[in-house]
C-alpha cells in the first residue's frame, strides 16, 4: 500500500482528526434534509437528549409527525430570517415551546451550563449531497460541519499534488455552488472555506461569480501564506485549531455576527455576516489567554495593519474581557474602558459591541465631563470615551475605584498616551491604598512632600489595570510603554521592545485586504525662481528664511493654480474617463495648512467650471480661517454641516475631490478613495498614515495612484520600511540623559533649588497665584539677562532643555520611574515657568522677508509613475531621544541677495537652450542603461546596492557617449550637483525595473 496523495487522502486527514481525536461524529448524507438544510437525525437527538419536556409540550408523546415537520420548517425559516448565528445563540420559539439549539459555555460557577455545553453534538459529513434542484441531485460538497444538526461551515478541498489548488476551490464555489440552494443561502452557514494543502480562504456570502473570498492564513515570514509544519500540512491548523469543538463553540458565541448598515438616503438596511479573520481570532485569544494566566497589570501592544479590522478586534476583546471570570467566578475586571481619538471609529466600535451585548445598560459612552465617573459607579461593563475627553473626565472619579481592576483598550496608541494623559488616568484608577487610608488622608491635610510622593506613585502605569494598545504604526514611545521587553540584538546589554501580536502591512497587502499605495507613485519636480524687490540687502536667518520662502512659493496663488490644473487634468483623464472603481473613484488633496486648502479648493473649483465639468470639490479643516476680510468655515464653503462631509463625499457622485488640511489624514476609512494628490511635506509616521487612506479594499478597486508635489520618494520608502513588517525598538530611553538636562538647566542659574521648592509647595497647597508669579517672574528676569551676559544661544539652550525635560520626564516616569522627589518637583516647576518665558529671536523679520521678494517663474514636471518598494525586513526604531538642547536653534545670518541666490540654485529652473532635445535624451537613457550587459548581470546576480553602483558607472559612460549630441546635458550632469542627483535617481530606478522585467525577474526598485 502507498500513501493516498489524492484529494480523497486530504479529506481523510481532515475528517480523521476531528472524529478520532476531537470528538466529532461522522455523519452521512442520508441524515441530511436538503430542502431544510438540516441534519434532522442529530438535531432531534440533541433536543430529545436536552429538552425532552419542551418536545413533549410541542409535539406530544408519541411525537406527532405533522407537528414535527412544522417545527423543523420553523427552525429552517428562522435561520433564513435571522441567520444561523442568532438562532444558535438565542434559540427558536415554536408555539408554546422554546428550543435552545446550542449551549454556550457557562460561567465558572454555573456547573449545569458547563454540563449542558458538553452535550452539544458536533458532526462532520463528507461528500454531502446537498442539491434540491432536479438534475443536480448527485452534486456533492467535500465537507460540511454541523452543530446539533445545524450547518455552520462548508469546505471544498483541493490538492496541489494533483495539480489543483485553493483557486480551483474558490472557482468551484463561484461557478458550481448555486447560492439559491438552501445550504448556500446567505446566513445559513457562518462561512464557506476553500482549502488546499497550503492555503485557506473563506467567504460569508456566496453570490456566484461575485463571491468574495478572503485569505484565512496564519502568515509566513510576515507575509501571506502559511509556514511549513514539521510532520504535518500547512493548513492543518484549520481542523486541529480553528474547527476544534471548543474553538468553533467560541466563534459561535463570541465572534461571528450579522452586522446591519442603514443607507442614510434610502433608509434601506443591508446585512453582512462577519466571521473573524485568522489574525483577529489569534490576537484576541492570545490576549485573553495571557490575562487568564497572568492576571491584571500587564501591557500589550498589538501592531495590526490598517485594513486589518481593528475595530472588530477591539470590540471582540472588550466584550470578552468584560465577561471574563476568575476561578472563583468573580469578574476579572470591574470595567473595560475603550479609548479612541477618532469619532468615526468611536461609532463603529459602539455598533460592533452592541452586537454581543445582551443588556443595553452594560455599555456606556462617555461624551461629557462626569459621565465616566457615573458609569463606573453604575457598574457599566464597557465604557467608551475619546482621547480628547478622557483626561478631563477621569479627574471626577476620585478614590472610590482605586481598589478595583480595569482593562484599558487604546485605539491608535501614540505619544498622546504618555505624559499627562497617563498621569491623570493613573491618579483616577490607581489601587495603591485601602479605603481606610483614604479616610485618614481626608481627615489630615497632606503637606507638599506627601503630595509629591503621591504624584510620583501615580505616574507609573497602573498595576491594577491591563493596557491593550492597538496601532498600525507604533512610535518608539509606544513600543517602550506598551511593548514586550527582550534582550536587544542591535545593542547588546540593552533592553529592546516588540509588539505582543503582529499583522503586518506586508501580509495585509499580499493577502489583498488592503492595496499597495506605493504601487503607482509619481513625484513632481517643482522649479521656482525668486527675485529681490527692494534695494536694501538686509540680513536674515538663512535656515528660517529658506523654509519661509519654500512655504511662500508653494502657497502662492500662481503655484496653487498650476497644481490645481494638473490635478483636475489628471483626475478627469486618468481616473474618471477610465472608469476607475466602476466610475465611482474619489480623490483626496492633502495640503499644508488651512489657507492653502481653501485656495486649492477655489482653484480646483475654478478649473472644473472652466471645463464645464459636473464634478465638485469639498474642503475639510478645523475651526475657522479669516481670509479676504471674511471668516470662512467648512459650512460656509461646502454649504452643509461638517459631520456630513464623509457621507456626502461617499454617496454624492458629484463630489469627487476632498481637499484637506490636517483632517481625514488618519482614521478615515473610505474604500472609494483611489487617488491622492500630496501638496504637503510628510515625514515618517505621517507619511504612512496619510498615504494609507487609499489602501482600503473595494470589489472594483484594483490599484491606487499617488501624485506627490512635495516629498522625496526615498523618504517615503524609508518611512514605509519602518512599518512594512514588525516594528521593533532597539533600546529603552536612557534615564541618565534626564540628569544631563537637569545639569544644563541648573548651570544657567535662571533658578535655584529654593525657587523650585517654593513654587511647588505653593502650587500643591493652593496658595494665591501672586505668590507663585512673584517667584516665576524673578526667574524670567534672570532668563532675559542670559542674552546680555552671554549670547542669545544661552536662551535657546535653556528653553529647549526645559521643554525636553518636561516631555522626557513625563514619559520616563510612566515606564521607568526614578522615584526621586526633586525630579518630580523640577518637572512641576518647569511646567509653570516655560509658558512665561518670552519668544526668542528678533520681532519676526520673516514677515518683512516676504515683502522683499516676489516669484519670477514656476515650472512643475511630473515624473514617470513607479513602484516604490519598502525594505523587506523588520523596522527598527531608535530609543526615545532626550535631546540635551532640544529646541535650540542654530542661527546663521546671510544677506537677502545670498539667500535668494541659494534658493534659486536649489529650486530654480535650468535655462536649457534646446529643451526638446534634452527631454528626448533623458527619456531614452533608462533603456540604454538597462540594456548594458554589465548592468544586467549586476541586477541578476547581485543585490540592489551593487546594481546601483554598477548603474552609476554605466550612466557616467552613457553621458560621456552622448556628449557630442547633447553637450548641454553633459555639462549640467557634470557641473550641477542637484541635477546630477535627480537624473541619477530617476534613471537608476527606471532602468532597474526595466532590467528586472527583461530578464524575467519581475518589477522592482533600487
């Protein structure tokens, strides 16, 4: 005998483990009622075994066959109407009887519920003949899983060894499995799985060719797929883990759900069945297991990519933490607090949690001061609030809850979770004292030293709370505060930090949960020339002046009008006319400020009217802006309330452009967004968050497009590389740097130890403000003399060090407290002193600067679209910096004429004598480089860096070879550093991709 390598052999493996090891029964097709899509044999056996009295009431004794048929029809019709999940959770009423169709695991103390749960009947039927339609009665499904006779999961299996794979299984569901068959109707099963020996996918709603199958894989090397299993198959986790009896019962009870969405225009409700993806199921279960094993007090960081379904993961976690009980049957936490800084996600979490909460009073949404305290007092199991409100409402809680345990789930955890927020949170919830301690303190007034000690004790993250922080892009502060500590590999002897659970951007892109926003990325080269309009030649700080001039030319009316022309032309011709996203594609225009956003909105609107286009633009910004003597708001420009912007943008096909200024750049989820025009400098995490607004999947969305006016492509690549795979922190913040800052501050002699002691004592004992101001004003006076006694640099050094100390101490005291009272006092003192220090530098000469120059010329050149590829390795962040002179500003004054000349060298145009010839030659060079044999060998046999070096050599040779035909190009390449750098970057990127494609290696970037 030989090993059965056929599909039947794979089916044997799937069934054998369930039946022989996990307690499944092996059913047969004859037990299955095709019209009702029920295993009648097991359903009736389960009811007879567990609810005989109810059967007596409904069917009589002996059983009335007519009533039995009606009862079974009732079960099937309730599944069709309410869905299998709701029927299994809540049962079915039939005449005067109520039938429970599935027993959920009970609480620890509920022994009878636990015993009833053990009587659930799990069954697998292979080669299930399901078809009702004539002529199709021999059609068979590979596997179907039943719980108490009710179908919950179907599977089609394929075998790569016999030259079929998961794609064939998907096609079989789409082409051969009629969604009108009772078994395949929407909501009659939780999910339909397509599986081979390497991969798995699932679908919750079969719609023929439109059936959308999503990957259900564990992930491999931070990407798609599944890892090899020694002695097993890559997909065996499905039947050994996910479909195991306890796991399937858990999914039915705590994960699967039918979500309803109402169309605000028509009022029509649509439904979708949500089944957890593997990474969601894995993350929530591992978090819960850790809490059960280690109790309350740990911190967890979950790095899940955008588009990973974080809102559902958070809702599932919150629901199950709120219901969790310890070995004695007591609640593990008093309340679960969900903190989010995004209004739209706040609403989404509310709706998701509502699906699982049986009692409405169990959930509260803290929207005003005092509500959080009241919700805690009322025993709300789940409380949702926003980052903006959280620090304020926590102050109302008082001491009453300090002896209780909490779970705090933080969405999109960033630096806002450190410092003052964690302090107010901890002071409100900390369980360090008994009620007797509290009463004694109320009777006896504390002195300042006692108050300082309490503040120090309150700063560290709570021991009576567990923190669960979710983010796609963790900063170094987030990693150190919430990540898992481990010995650093980058810096031996140091402690590094990593996330508790990861679902990477790489995996999300490869699994097509999100789109690759760097796939079609086009940068623009902008050229400007300025000229001096005054006779004088005043001195300006050259660095500040250059920054101001860049903002001036980028925000000038002529620049914005030119960009608006490019934007409208591209969107209409390349997006609208080509019917992207079935003709519904939208665009976001990201600008660098409210004034620029308003100008851009006006310019785009003008361009659309000039073309007689029916399309319109919306603008989004916070607050109001005074321009041209008018106070402008979103309402005054758009004509409707701000809260309606997302829905109008999504639903009204006229609105295709959304022009934003620091709004909708994070947390905005709109699958119809296809194109982004970036007119704002983006760095690091902001670049990733902003461009990721495009990545949401849509059935008709196959790609995205970015046109970037402001950023260097390599900096965009570097930013995405930090978060493409797992993000690690190389080492912790060095607390000794705090002492260095203290030394710098004390050496200035702006204040002395007694100043610190006096101010803190008066602040903490609520002394009249004049007593405090008198001490601080004397310190401010000494600060002003630094300029006269030494140099102005001393003021910058002091002020920068003071700000760095406040920022660094707040963070360090939360994660690695030094517990030195004077350091806490110094932080309090500086927080009062810094706001009183004067602004530095002259009376802002930058306003005069803009009156001294004007724009001479402008040109914007679009580059060729390219694919940017992040580094395929873990991103490593450096520890939180404690900058010795953070905020110190190096001033280097130059005459205005010199500044203008330098600006024009960096950003000005080149006066080409034969532009057409130069452009023709530049377009031809990448092909010339890619065809060189030495370069092709480097691309094929070496890494990208060696290919880049060889490419640079080849490019130099080509430039020399074309000298006779294009002397202009040769001279600029050799004499103009900026032009040489630009041309090299452009040519090497394009030639690398061309060379790889020509040798069959696929596209790439170097």
